[in-house]
C-alpha cells in the first residue's frame, strides 16, 4: 500500500508517497518553507500544495509538533498558538479533500524507527528521542506506543544552568547557539538520559534528529545503563511514520471491532 506522508514543522513542511510495507519513499521528497504566520489556514493550504504536487487523492498521514488527541491539537510547539484546540485533522482533510490521520511528530518518527529502523523487533521499554530544535520523544513498551509523551518539556535541575526545560538545555539547537563542544554537549545529553533512566528505566535509547548523522561524535560521551543507538531513517522518519499511521487508520475500516486499536497503539508492530 502507498500512503502520502507529510512532516509538518515550524520551518518547513515536507512530504512524499511511501510504500508502507517497506518503509521506502517512492518519489523524491517535496518541501515548502512553512508560512511565516504559522497559523492553521495558511499551513493547511501548504499541505494541500504538497498533495497537489504528487496529484494525490488517497490517504494522507501528517506528523505535527503538538499533542494530538482525536485529531485535535492541544499544544503548539514552534507554531502559532491558534492551533491549540483546533480540529487539525478535520481542517487538513477538508483542505486536501483526502482522508487524513494526524499524529504527534515525534510519535511518527518513533513509529518509523520501530517498524523499519533501529527498533525493529526490540521488546521492553524503548525511547526514541529526536534531538533537534527541541527534544521530541516517543515511548514504546513491547512495541506499543504510549502517545504524546513530550518528554523534552520535562524540567530538570542541571549542573550548569539551574532548573529549566530539558530541551532548553540539551537540544541540538542549544549546542549550536552556545557553541558547545561535543564533550560539553554530550555531558548535557547524558544528564537528560540519566533523568529518564531514573524515572522510567528504559532498555534502549534510539537517538534521532540531526544528531543521527553525527552519532560517532556524541555517543562516546554518553554513559547510560540502557543501550544507546542512532536512528537509521534520519530525515525521512517523520514522513514514513506519518504514512504508516495513515495506512493503519485506513485498514481499520475492515478490522473486526474486537481487534481494533486506539490512537497510537500497536502501530509499530502490526
């Protein structure tokens, strides 16, 4: 099955058709710069622009930087606050005239990594973390997603900056802004991972985002009880995961009621 995956971000919106059985893009990605207003209607028009680029009329999965419940966006990370409380799934479906499934962006990346990447067939507690402009998180227990964790917003008491949100201390953006060396940034990331270990005792960390390309510079500075590996799908993870979520939503129509799943669950393993 082919579904269109679209990854919506504060700086860019990109998408491509995806073979959801193989986790592979079947056409070159198309990207547009996010509308400067960051508001729902103009951004929805840009999602339609991507669908039109591929002459698309089938299911669409959209990864979005927010807590998403029942298609409604409840937070607004790096987009306009007017997204809060918006039935974004209905907006995007109406604008594109296609069935749309909306999921949290980090959850989408996590679904892709668990199905096709570094998390394949991994059991136990797995954290997929995207270290980029902020810190995104997707948490899986025996392959089942616990959606909308948003663990980059956890407050942590740090060695050098006092108490603040984790992503304001250990995101890749902070490394660049504060011109941290890799050992300095690694120490910060290690503090964050240590806090997650104390709270959740995960078995595996999968690190994605921009750092997945430069993992050899970071991983030597990490010392965790859990195993740490780089993500493998890199910049395509959000697109692939969104398409995968859309395909599961469509297939639900013919699934017996006693076998249906709720938002986010089992998408990584079915």
